[in-house]
C-alpha cells in the first residue's frame, strides 16, 4: 500500500515513518515542509497526482499555539486552507485521508470547572461532543477538520493530545533539559489532559488505515493528568526525583494563547469499534524514557 505523509519531518511524521516502515507493509513517501508546502495548491496537486498514494496521512500543521494566536493569518493559511488543499488532492485520486487534529478543538466547557472537577470529576470529551475551541490554533485546526469532512468521503479525523516523542521539541524533552541546570521548576497544575507518545499514536494509525471505518477518532494514551503531575512523573521515572516541581497557575505564565483547563479525550469510538486501545500514559512515558536513555 502506498502512503504519503505531509509534515514528514515533524515529531509525529518521523515516528510515523519509522513505525510504518517497520510493518513491512507500506511503500512510503514522507515529505517535509521543504519538499511539500501545503499552502501551495499546485505543489500539493503535483505531488499527490504524481505519487498516487492510496493513503495520505496529513500531519503538517502550524503547531505553535502562541504563534498562532499572534499570527492568525498564518494559522488559518496552514491549518485550515492547507488542509483543504490536501483534501482536494486526496479526493481527486480517491485516496483515504487521515487528518491529525487536536484536543484543543475543545475548551469552553472546561473554563467553568472547579479545581476538584479538574482533578478527576470532569467528563472527557467524546467524538460526538460539539467542538468549542478557545484559541486560534484550536479554531484553525477545527476549520481544517471541516474542510476534510466536506471534501473527502474517505476520511479519518484523528484527534490527539500533548504529543511527545524522540524528535522535535516537546514537554518531556524540555523538562529533561531543565533538570540539567535547575533543581526546581514551576509547572501549571490547572490544565488537565492526556500525554500521548507519538510512537503509540503511529501504531494506532498503522491499524486504522487498513480499515474503512471512516469518521472522527479520539486517540490518546489512557488516563489523564495535569502538566504538573506529568512533570513530576517525568522526573521520578527518569531518576531525577531530586528536582522539585512547584505548582503554578496558567495566568502566572501570561502566555498569548488561552489554553483549555480540561481537554481529556474519551477514546470512545476506538472502544465502540473494538480497535486496539492505546496503553496508559504512565506506561508509554516509562518506555519512552528508557528508549531515550539507551
Ligand atoms: N504537538 C502536540 O502536542 C499535538 C497535540 C495534538 C495534535 N497535534 C497535531 O499533530 C500533528 C503533528 O504534530 P507534531 O507534534 O508532529 O508537530 P510538529 O513537530 O510541529 O510537525 C509539524 C510539521 O508540519 C510542518 N509544516 C508547517 N507548515 C507547513 C506547510 N505549510 N507545509 C508543509 N509542512 C508544514 C512543520 O515544518 P516546519 O517546522 O519546517 O515549518 C513541521 O515539521 C499536527 O497536525 C498537530 O496539529 C499535535
């Protein structure tokens, strides 16, 4: 089966390439920003029509949440219109299209939650809940979803959250770097979500693309935590228990983009369809840390 990956040099793209190649089932064209710029419809058409993949995994995006808030045009150009360009090209050749989306398509509901609710009594979002993004990144990714759903009739929209992996910048790597120079770090404890290992998501996608079970999926590692809990788990599992984590609040950070207080995704359709569930986030983190320490 021939697969084309957009955003192929990003943190998910790099792990997708590795995981899909390891299955021995797929012929891959994995293109970075320099080789395939999704905001150029001509570039997208030319590559898709020449390669004629059976599946396109669209992982390219403007993922800098604060930058999206400050430069709305660029966010919509890449995440919304760029995704339209990919969807139009996929439809032309009848390819299956996987659009990687985000937990940040949700958020408004959680802005009224109390601390107790945040710590475990709030209700995770299912695929059948109406999106309610609170920042430009989430809104532009949702617009991308809408283009994909209206232009392709063989689509999987896969929402995931709090990604980390070996490649690129992410929270786990930032914490490990901070531990080299500090013995105390401040981390917010008023945002709750599900950390997800890119390799686990890639393995799930490798299964999903073989099916015709089209539609929206929530795909995250199991369980949830705050960024504060996540940081503590990283230090503990990495043998850096001496690094103290100080709880901070989101307003203290004063970042340009608002963040959802609670964006836990119920992997409801995975359960309903009997697809392989992603393991708990703690197990995935433990394996990731062992892998990068090797
Ligand atoms: N990271 C997370 O926590 C997270 C959470 C939920 C969902 N997601 C979604 O998961 C997907 C993969 O994210 P990731 O973490 O792998 O992000 P990433 O590392 O930032 O990768 C995204 C890639 O897209 C490329 N890109 C940006 N603009 C492009 C354009 N116009 N044309 C082609 N490529 C372009 C970037 O290249 P340059 O850097 O060279 O511009 C980058 O390599 C994205 O759709 C994201 O929205 C991510």
